[in-house]
């Protein structure tokens, strides 16, 4: 296998010139790559093995240099899932040493990186596969020796914490954010995602300058992408990483809004004042003028000019970031905005009406398409002339009407026999043992919030992983790690529920036109 060269390593560092510290870590990466090749070299191409070796070395560099990324990960895992590292049992936690190299860390990261490789094919790797433990122990034996002599990357530490971030240092913050998103070991898939999105949009044949297109895609992914570990955006990640350092206190206050339309309402010497049109009672925001391309706003008129853009709150002020589109407020735009606001309000109204009609039940089990239609038309009062869109239904294994305060009504047509409930006459325990895990591991089966609701109602007790230690062990492993698995595979987390009704709703979601 070819060696990993310094130039490959330098693609992940926030500076350009290499030094002896970088040379040291490249040697570490090559040692790790040699271990990986013996275990997975035949299954994955060489460049993938190199990539995993580099990302594991970036983790090692973080632990040695005390840059705080893994510390933030462990603290958030403890808070959210009750363990310092996913899949780690309470017995193993007794021998875990925070701030040092642990085999459990390596075992999880190996599972994560190899699972990312399998994700495109829809495969799910069992984290308890002995291969992960064996490989983790081999790499651990090597790194535990290096732990005593490995140099801290002082340049990396200084980039993050060497100088306090002030309220005017937004561009400096964004530089760190971009490095973290595309170069840190928690965002293994981010570079590939960026390239895939750029290629997809380019194939759509939009008549847009490719450089502008690439920039806009990058900024969208940078602020909204959740392929990072813990399904947090990089903004949310940096808030966790920086909270223990006074120099980066401002990171915790950063807030990024999605691309929206804002109505220009006035200005002063430093700020352009706009109204957020995405909300019924839109609040007025002040955008720093030095973050805007003011030349594109020369013809601005109060109450007429619309700015379509992303805003980021940093240092107590709003900054415009990414592509800026300037237009006039027209009736067509007003109608679009009103429709989006109505959709948001309608979801909550639909949830309340559904819960009242069902007698307080979030899940209504039906034996036929006719029962579904009867509930919607007779109990909820939905009429065909309202433009209600119903998917084609196959009731061979039952149907379940579900409702969420976040996404509305959903018709579940797959795997209904795997849902355990006294109301479900189609429930099949044997089928559930084999397939109920799909509600937790496959985002194409059900929307995220409804998967969480099924778990909260204990309707997926049979969900299990295939385990060499037996069915009961596989079920216990799934139960203990279900919340992590759901967040991981759906790329969402409960603490950061964001529902964007401007995008396509989840499959089999019923929305009145």
C-alpha cells in the first residue's frame, strides 16, 4: 500500500506550512493505515483506508493537544445517552480514562467510519462485531505507547484559543467553523456531501455561475449540515467545544437562521433594519452593513426591497452570510410566504384535532384503506374537495395513522405488524423480532419524530440487532442504544427539532393543499 504523505495530512490542518509536529502525525497515520489494511484493506479502496487512518490520527492529535473536541463529544454523549461513548457498558466505564487514549473510543470511531462507508449501500454494521474490538485493541496498543511521547500541536491549539474572539471577529469565527466542518474528525462525510450536492445541482442545468453555485452550496452545508457526529451542526458543535474556554465564550451565542426573505424597513450608520417575513409577526433585525454587499442594494426602498439571504448572529449582531438575492416585494412573494406560515400553523391545529378525534391517541390502527378514509373524513372532517392528498395504500399488514405536532399526519404502510399495541390486530411478534429495528435504523421507513414517538410509547420492544450472543442480548443492545441509533441514522436530534415546511414533506405525509 502506498504511503500517506504530508501533503494529504496538510489538507486537514488550518495552516499551510508543515513542521516537525505534522511529520510526526503523518508517521502515526501510516502506522494506523497498516493496521487497517490487514483488517479491511480487501473490502475498501486504498484512498478510503488512508482517509480513515487520517481521521483517527486527527482524533489522536485532538486528545494529545487538548483542543477539546473529544471532551465535548463525551460530555454531550453522557448528557444525551447516559454514557461517555456510544455502545460502552457501565462495566467498561469503570476502566475508562477521560483525556487519554481508550480502546472504547477507537472501537466506536472505527465503527462510525466504516459504517459511513456502508451507508450508501444501506448496510448497518453491528458495533459489537469482534473485528472492531480486535482492531481497536491493536491500534490502542500502538497509540498508548505514542501517548507518552506525542507532541502537542501548539499551532492548532493557538488557532482556537490563543487569542480571545471579539464581537467584530465574525470572519475569523467563520474560518474556524469552515475548518471544523470540513477538516475535523467528527465530520467524516462532509467533504463528500459537499461534492455530491454540487455535482447534483450542476446536473440540473441551472444557469448559475459554477463558482457562485459552489459557494452557496458550501455555505448551506456549513451552517445546516448535520452529518457530524451527534447530528449537530458545526455551529452547535463549536458552541460545545468552546464553552470551557473564556477566549471562545462568544461561540456559545452564535445562532444561524436558514435562508429566508427579509423586508427592508430602514437603516442607520451601521445597520440595515429588516423584518423577518417567515413569521406572522415578523421581528425587526439589524444587519451589519459591513457584512452586506451594499452595491447590490443601491436602489433599496423601504417596505419594497426584499433581501433573500442567511443571517448569522455573532457578537450580539446579525451578519449576512452566503448568497444575497435582492428583489421587490410582489404579490406572488406574499402568497408564498403566507402559504408557508399557514402550513406551520396548520400542523399544530391538525395535531390537536387528531388527538381529540382519536381520544388522545397518537397512533390509530386501521384494518383497511376504508378505515383510514373514514377516520380522516368522518372524525377529522377532511373532504376530498379540500385537495387532500392520499397515498395508495396496501393494508395487507395493517395501516397506522400517526400524527406529530412537528410534521402532521402520516400514514404508515410498511412494517405495521412490527408495532406492539393492544390496538394492533396485525401485530406479529416473530416479524417484529426480525424487522422492528428498521423503525430505528432506516430513515426511509418513517419520519424521525414519529420513530421517537413509537419508542417513547414502548411500541418497539422487539427491535434488536443481530448478535452472536443471542436474541436477548441483541434486543438489550438495541434498547440501550436506540436513541443514539435513531439520531445517528436519521441525522437529527430531539434537542434541535427543526421543521422546514418549504421542503418536501416526509413520505406518506398528508398535507391539505
